[in-house]
C-alpha cells in the first residue's frame, strides 16, 4: 500500500512540475486568494485600517502558497524572494517607480495637458489593501511564475515576450482599459517590470517599482490606473489629445509614459545583459 501511495505521489508531483501545469496551478491558486481578498475588502472590510489589514493577510496567504509550491513540488530554494536583499532592492524599486511616474507627470505639465488645481484630501494618500496585494500578486504570477518557468525552457528573450503578452492580455478585463492601453501594458510595462528581475534575479525591485508606479499615478496625481479612475492628493485637470493623455486608459496608454517606460526598460535590459544574466534556451545549453 505504501509503495502504491508513493508511486501515485511521485506521479502527481511530476505532473505538477510540468511547466504548463505549474503555471496554471500557481496562477489560479494565487488568483483565487487575491480575488477573494479583494472581494472581502470591497464588500465587508470597513474603515481605513481594516482593508489594509486584509491586504496584508491576502499577501501573506499568496506568499505561503508560493513558498509551499516551491518547497514541496519544485523542491527548490525561493531565491527570488531572498530576505537579505529585500530592503535595498524594494527601496530601489519604490524610488524608481515614483521617479519614472513623476517624470511622466512633469512632461505632461510642460505640454500643458496636466494641471494641478489644488489639494484634494490627505486621506487619499492612505494606501489601500488592493494597492498592497495587487503588486505582490502580479509580480509573483507574471515574473515569479510565468517568466521564471518559461525562461528555464525558452530562454530570457522569448520568456520576456510571452510573459509580457500574457500580462497585457489579462488587463483587457479592466473597465475603461483600451486596446492601446492593453498594447502598451504588454509591449512596454510588462518588459519594464520584468527587467529588474532580470538584473537582480529577485522580485523585490519589480514589486517596489510596480507598487510605487501605481501609487504615484493614482494616489498622488489622481490619474487613472489601468483604466480605473482614482482620487489622489491633488485636484487635477488632465485634458488633451488622446495620444498624449491615454484616453480612458489613463497616462499608461499615452505616448509620454510609453517613451519614458521604454527608455527605462532599455537601460535596465542593457544592465542585465552586461551582468551576464541572460538565460539561453534549454536546447542551446551545452553539456
């Protein structure tokens, strides 16, 4: 009986280790936890503090699933979430996200299409549970799962393209998102968030960049985030040609952010190449 059980267990583990199966199992497991947390935050959690607590618990549960799959199924150390590097790299990512989005806003102001009319409310600066859990969810899934697993088989460049296309595709469900916005997410912001992982081989910079980019855009400058309207610190007017404003998709769909994001991505990819962090496709590995 024990031998039969061991055989079935090994078979199940081998099935779960298959790249496509691993991607799907992790994606839907993490998606379920994140969606359940968001629904609870929106429908049940009240006040300013409770949604943030739920966001912390949701993030902790996603990390638990991620670590358990790596430990029990993949049988590998989770080096991409190594704690000794967390503080420095998370800080760099936060500064990078804030800086890049601020540059986009300054360019929009210089072009006369974005104006600050005054202060709205300091309460709008309060981070939400979604603002905490969403960057962790998307970075765990799209960089920690999809990109990492595809890279092992297909190499860095093909994994970068495919994971970014998947990243853009899932944003089609966002209300207010446009085709141009989805394309920019796939072609610009997917690579922009993957490049820090390629540099450091850890997720902390990507998480910080993602969180700060969204927070600065929505909670400070009151610009729509991936097609979702936001209230921020400032009362603003954002009007002009759709090419420059991004239309209903927000600044992410604009030529301004595309140029800024593409430039940053190119520079980070150059750093990754110079560090020798580009993985070749598995079929090109020499024995």
